[in-house]
C-alpha cells in the first residue's frame, strides 16, 4: 500500500521521502520510465501479475489489469533502455495471462519534475494502440505513433481524411485491393494474382 501511495504521489507531482521510507525504499529514484498497460487479465490471475511486479526492484505501480500504470526506476538514457526491456518482458507476461491480449505504451523523460506529463503522454497513446487492428504485444512509444497522435490532435484534418477514404468501405472491393497491394509491397503482378483478377482490372481499381 505504501508503494502504491508513493506512485500516486509521484504521478500527481508530489515528491517527498516519507512514503518511500514507509515502503522500505531509502530514496525516490531520480527518474522513471512509465509503462501503461491494459489487458483482460481476470481477478484470479491478478495475484500472479502482482508477484511479477513485486520482483521488479524499485518499481512502483497503481491500478489493476484494466488500467495499470507502472514506474520503472531509470537514471539516464542507458538505464531507461534497461527499464524498457523489463517493461517489454512484463507486457508479454501479462499477455500470456490474458490469452494473448494486452495493449501497452511507454514514455520516458529524465527527472521527476516531468513525471506527471510523462504519465499523461503514455496514457494518451493507449486508446490509439487499442484501436489498431494489428497492434503488437509490446509497449509503443511516441515515436511509433507520431502520425496517429498528430491526427488525433487535429479534428478537422482527421475528418477530411476520413471523408477521403470513406469510399474504400462502400462495398466496392477497393479496400481489399489496397490491402493486398500493400501486402505485396506494391508489386502489381503479385497483387493481381492474389486477387484473381486481370492486371487491367487492378489498374482500374488503383485509378479509382
């Protein structure tokens, strides 16, 4: 409970030593890598997740399987890389307990002053990862989602793009054609073969 209290205070931007002492820690870490993870782990498996969390030296966390925020101690970029590897392993473990489903994001900024903003950054990305039909079981970073984040923050551009691509879902087969073409690395011969259509038909669809 003391560790959870400390995590809550740090996320809120409050940094003092008293909760850390009660949690058995001598000091608060100079910085933290933030992992936000959402999964379908049920209550029966949650104690196993907590066991894994307890093994992470110096890590703090708040929440439950539906919305878990974990702070991995990290002093500098090199330490943050180590923490990122630990975060990736933890997400895989959680996914295993949740029948392969877990959505995760991570963010890091040096120092404690920016920790609330870092947590907000990681949490802001989670709905985007959850909406990805082919999201991988790994923590996504801001650099992985630059386009998605830009669109999410520009409603007018998002609406114009949605209107532009809406014909793809009008039952014309254009969406399937585009998906196959991209899967074939834009190789038109391979795409036409995969779609069982003539090359001219493919060119016609591409023009549309």
